[in-house]
């Protein structure tokens, strides 16, 4: 389909027919592997639904041509933005529905239709929003690259056969045979030839050096080694650096103890491949010979065994850490044949007896260096709210996920537009309830402005138009922090005689738009729109013109002709100094003698289509169309766009601070199970919303604490940026352990910090780094992908801290090397390339296709 045919639209059926046909297709079309679905920008689709729901062909909500502009990073490559969210950024429609919408409305010129295939994943069918883009090059010649894009539903062997036809001559007539491949989004597929000794060039991590001269001469501190970002893999690098600086685990691999314990037969394991790939990375990082290594093979292995990490989208460092610890455990499990063990409830037995039994049972099935190092035990107590049955179990854990106190309030920034046309919009910062309504926002703003909340209306302004006008009872969760929210002061009128009017500002072009098939002028929206309360009985063109003239900001002449200057002199002679309240009257009298500054036109909600007076829904929209010359002379656009800041914006936002101890206490607080996760009571014989309490019983040598910064409730999804004050030394759990007294031979419960995984950014994006203390010299370092720098202890506690690693003091050894200077040090990075954002990754994402040549 050509661009022109996409833009032109056929005569559509009636709105009710459109609505019925599309809704039927959305309801009845099921996902079938290989079928095509289409991505449509969410705002456009919502606008279309509003349009057809109104049942009026001239409705103010006419959506216009299909426009997916907001989904693209840029309009040159048409690459989709990363991490788009379904039903928030886009909707998916089946092919038949798409073709109908395209025929009825057309598509913005040159935009490609976003056709996507349904893929059959191991546990579900899913529309593949991000297709696979592959870059093919030779391991020995990575400068020459060929690009291809295809779906995961495509036959990989046929796809690569076709792909390689064009590459045969390009790559020096090499004949290649694909042996195995795991292809993911935005990967570089590297063809390699087997070495003479039967090994592959990619069997070890690649090395990044600053220069050729450094290849054999560099000798650095073992463990002080960066990890190259392969493309959104900072989450993986952060987790790896924390584990790399966990002494008992790293020494286990450096001493090659893992070789005797690889479990190749464990059905829950990964045939030893994860353990071997991890060992290779650790040995390279601790060789002391490299600035940075490229963990590409390790990344490919992770994606092969955990499909959630396929491709190169951003993920969570704690989720990767959880998978890796479990994978290493199963690959190194000393138990070859796991026996079946029936779990028993406490049934009133002493805690000590039940805990020892639970730990013995756990070790009978799970025995590895991971269990030795990271596993502890907590007590879980459930109480039925109906029969009061108490169920006590002791469960092992590999890390603690502890909650942060969640504030019930939210800070919002809004612009207040008063009735005074000479007053600029004022930006305010207000505190509102998180689960509140729009009326709560108006109430909070009322306390700052002294304007009654009943005289306020709240709107989301986007691209010079109203994206949404909110009612008082709508939830504040509908408003995102990134939205531009304007609150308008309204005139007080009799309720039965008032109507809320939305006003757009448009500039007419100098030439008529004959190409569109009409003789009307083209228009362009500009400036901030307005919301006004007007009398239904006073909506004549003349009355509206005078009203708008009064309300327009900066509507003063910017330049005058000689004739106008003479007229002004005559007026000034009549009234040398009119008071401020007479200025609008003077301006109107002045403009009556001149050409009208603008004309008034009823329009749709987007301000793009004109309609007749009286048409449309309960919310009327009008536009004032400025003649370009009049706008230039009588409207100061730069001045009108300015705003001022309220004193509330000058007060720095208080950074919430909590103690780690508070979070741990919150972890052990009694809570009621949610409706989505009830407990089956063996006495009542039904699911109950029982109360649950967790208590710490025994702690491991290395304690991992995951701070649950990502909060998901019925009302909000947010990242909690509170500063958690955690100690670097002497974290004492003796007061938190349920078992207060320790018998002889049992370890103490005092810990020192050894590593931190940091997350910077929000819910849908961000960057991961880490702090870690080198086990040999006791120096702290900051790891930012391939960049490594010295760190001081006062830098470590920040609101970015996400996962904490603590080592029990009785197991810590003194550093064997002198601590280097803690002053500023030059960063050690691969080719001096650093990355603060994953979008600027140093190397393209890559996987390997093993190839053999004849």
C-alpha cells in the first residue's frame, strides 16, 4: 500500500455501524499464532471511541487520520519507543478491524502501518509488539554488517538461509551452515568459524582494552573490572558486580571448586551451563589483566534458559539476581536424586523442633554453595479469621524482600489560570491524597489561591489543545506526573444559565487551502487554550468577541500604523489616564474602528474540524482564528507563554528518609492476605483472607536485602524514592530474630555491608549501577557498566539503593592488600566510552550463531 493510499479515506458508514463492527471484531477475534494484529496509538483510539459513542457525524471528538507519532522515537527511522505499555500507550486491533479503520479514516502521510504477529510463547499467546531486528557480521570482521527484521514466528532456518544469500558474496564467498541460534530483539548475530583445535572464538568473554599497547602490559587490582553494556544490560552488570564482590562465592569459583560439583542431570538445572558461563566471567574479572570484559556469552545463556530475559529490553536487577542464584544452585546442587518429603504443620510443637526439621528437610533436597552462603529460615504464621486455626511453617529464603513505608500523599505540580487576563499562569506545588479525587486537588489549590474550589476546573493540556477535561469526582490516579495540568478559575454565574466553553487559539494561513477540496483557510493551533464560564443567553458573535477580547492575555498592540497612532493620541486627549478597569473598554472601542482581530468558529474537541453552531455534545469547543497580520500586531505570543512560580515551588521537596530497621519491622508486621491470594484453611475447608506474620529465625552468611521500591496498588504505580538509611557496619539482627538466645556454636547476627545495586530513574526506564567493596584491599568502588572509579563510604547511602549485600562479621577476613588512596582516580573504561543511559550502550546487543565452513 502506498503512502498516498494510506492517507486517503473512503466514505465511512454511520458511526453506530462503525462502533458495532469494530467492537464485534475486538470481542470475537482470538489470538492465533501467526495472525497479524496492528498497533494503534492509544489517544487516537480513545478519541475514535468517543467520536462513535456520540453517534453524531459532526461530533466535536472527530479523531482525524490515524496518527501513531507518539509511539516513535523519531519520524525518520520510525523505530518504536522502548517499553511502551499496552492500553496506556497503544492498543492492539486485529487485522480486519485495522483495515476498516484505515479505509474509513486514512493514515498520516508516510507513517508505516505497525503490523505485528501473534507468537506462541511457552505459556501464552502474545502479540509481538517489538519484532526481531538482527545485525549479521563475521566474528573476524565486525565492521561489515547486514541488517534484517523479522518475526519470531518466521522459520529461523529459512529466514537465515534467505538472509545469508545476500551475505555469501559479501563475506568472501564463505559457505555457512547454521547450527543453533536464539534470536532476540536488536541483536547482532555473529558468525564464527571453528578454531583448528575444535574450540570456538566466543567460548570466553571478550576483553575490552583502552589500547593495543595495553593488551599485554596492563596489571590492575583483581575484581576492579568493568562489564560492557550490550544494550540495556546495566541491570545484569549491576547484579554481577554485587555477586562478584561476594567473597565466599567468588573464591569458590576462583578455586575451581565448582568443577567437582557441576550437576548435569538435575531436571531443575541448566546442565551446568549457567555455572560454567558465570565462572568464565568471574575468572576474567578477577584475573587483574582487563579493564572490562564483555559478558555476551553469559547474557545469551541467561536468555536461553529464562525467556523473560530474552532480547535487550530493560529488566530488574533483583529479578535477574533471583534467577541467577536459583540457576547456580540447581547447577551446583550436590543432591543428585531429590527424595519426596511430605511437609508437616507445626500442630503445636515447639518452634525449635519444627525449625530444625524444616532445615533438615530443605538440606536433604538442596545442598550447594548457594545454600551454604545465602539461605536462611523464617517462620510463617497464618491465622484463620473464622475458626482461628493457626498454621505455623518454617520456610527457607535466599534473600529478604522488605517493604518501604508508602506515603498516602502525593505531590503534584499544576498551573493556575486566574480570571485576570493580565495575570500570568502561576505554577503551584500542592500535596493531595494519593487515592484522592480531582476535587481534592482543587481544594488544596484553593488554600493557596483563595479561590473557591467550586470555581475551578481541571484540564490536561497537550499540544495547544485539551487532551482531557476532568470532572470533580474523577480519580487523581488518572493524572500522571508528566502531564501538563492547568486549573482554570471560572466566573460565578447562575447554574441554569451557564455553559463551560473551551477556547482554542488558531492562526490562519495567508493562503486558502484549495488542495483539500474546500476554499477555507488552513489553521495552526498556538498558545495555551482557555476554559470559560459563559451565559447561554449571551453567546452571540459580538458578545463572545468582546468576552474573549477581555480574557486574552497580552492582547495589546505590538506595533501601530501612523493612522492608529494619531487615533490613539485623540483618545488619550479625551481620557488622558483611564484607570486599569477601563482599559478593556478602551481597547474594545479602539478595535471597533479597525479590522476585527479574529473570527470565531465552532470546532471539534481537537480544534481541527469546523462544525455548525449548536452541534456537538455537552462540552462546546470554539476557536478564535487570528489573521496573521493582526496576530503579529496585537498578540505577543512570547509574553503570553510565560508563567510565574508560586513560593511553593521554591521550597525544596522534603526527601523522605526511613531507617532500614523500620523497613525490617514492617516486613515482620501482621498483615491480611489480599483477595487475589487467599489461604485454604484445612479446618473450614475453604479459602480465607487469613492474617499472616513473618518472623526471622536464622540468617545466612551473606544476607541479601531487596528494598521493594516499586509499589503497585489499586490506585497507583510508582517508584518510591525514599532514602533508606542503612548502616555500612554493625547491622545487628539480634533484636529482630525470633530466637532470642543463641546456643553454643551458633553464629552471631552482626553484619557489614559489602555491595549495593542502585537503580536511577522511574517505573518504566532507568539505569543500574553498583557500589562494592573489594575483598582483597577493602576499597569501595563504583561500577557503572565498563566504567569503574574509586568510591568513598559517604557516597553509598542514596535514594537509588535497591539491593543490599551484607556479610556476617564472623566470616569476614581482613584485606590482604593495602587500601589504595581513596582520593579521586581516573576511571578505567573500555576505549574511554561511558554510558549514563542504556540507550547509549557502548556495544550493540549481540548473540552468537555458531557457523562452520567447508
